[in-house]
């Protein structure tokens, strides 16, 4: 009973910001998943990180991009015609993009600076990563009526596209949206058979899972802000909607590690020095940390060497 009391007290310390961010993230999953508009979800998630983002203005900018692409399409455009036109619009400099092609950000390829994972940043500086590049491609393709959805590899998102003949292809948005086989990702990244069979990697994501992937950047930002309890709470919401989301399990484990570090490792030389009334909290964080790593690894996740 004492542990329950202590843990409850700790949870009550959560700020109103935590309650707000929980509610905002949960609201993303209340949309009609059969008619989900990825642009709005992505921009609203980004707005939670940077409230200065004007959601309506960003959506209008996407509308203008789509309108321009439509003028570039040939008559009776096939799905591949649309893919090729989006490629041209994004990756080739021309009047359609003010002679400023979009390219891969080699200075921050993983988006370690969370702000580089915001769609507004990508559209402004034209330098993207494996989050902003595939999601812009998917957003534009979705608006053109294409069957496009995200799929995951370790620390990476790519595009799954199903053509008019019902054949599904991988498109690598960080490399001109060229086609890539599943084996390409397996050759480069630690993708186990278990991760594939469990739907962790290389599997087209449904709308609910896609929302969770979009919202992952919120967890990353909370960790960057040292709001570790908030990060763990939001991670729980994402895992609730995407139970195989190994990446976020690892992020929750990371947040719990930081709490272990700041609340215990930096304060007490040994475990025996931890005050008696703090030991249940210590044990709780240790369980979360180990449990999340164990759960991710049981699904086939393996760490990536950068």
C-alpha cells in the first residue's frame, strides 16, 4: 500500500502541461481513420512542439503545392504518372518550386534536432530527413488520390505505394523517391525475421499506426526538454494505439533511464544510500526501463549503430 501511495503521489505531481499534452495527443486519434488527412495530423502534431506554427497557413501551403502539381500532370494521369510528377516537383529545381529543390539534410540525417522533423522546417529550408521527406511525399500523394502509406525500418520511415495494378512498391523519399526492395533495408539495417513477422518493420502502416508514428516526434521533444514523465505518458498513448511500436518503447525506456539518472544515480553513490521511502519509485523506474527494452527486443527490435 505504501508503494501505491508513493507512486500515486508522484503521478499527482504531473503538471497541467502533462494533462494538456495527453489530451492533445489523444485527440489526434479521435479522427475518422477512414478519411484521415495526414497533412492536418502532421501539422497539428508539429504545432504541439512549436505553437507559433500557423496550422491553417501550413495547410494552405500544402493546398498550393497540390494545385501546382495538378497543373504538371499529363491528361488521364496514371498512378505512376502522379508519382513521377511528385518526384519532379520535389526533387528537381524548376519554376514549380521556385528553383529550390528539396534534398536530404546530410548535416542532421536522423533529425536529432527535433525541430528538423517539423514539416514547416522542411518546406522552408528544403532540407529533410527520414521523417519529413516521406511524410511530405505521402501527403502530396494522398491528395492526388494515390494509395500511399508509411512503413518503418530502424530509425527510418519510407513510402509504400500500391499502383493501379495492385502491386506494392517501396519508395525511398530520402533518395529521390526511387524504388527499393525490402532486402535493401535488410542489407543496411538490423531487421530481424521476428521484427518482420511481428509487423514492426517493412509493413505498411494503417491510419492509426501512422498517427502514432507522426506523434513520435512529440515524445522526442519532451525528452529533449527533460520532461521525462510527460514523455513516458505520451509514449503510453502511442503504444496503446500501435502496440508493436518498438521505437517508442525504447524512447519510454530512455525517458525512464534519465529519471533514474537524475533522481538516483546522480544523488546517491549506491543503492543502499537511497532513502527507504524512495526505493519503491526506484524499483518502478527500473522495471519500466528494463521492461520496455525487453518488450521491444521480444518483437525483434535491435539497436542501431550510428
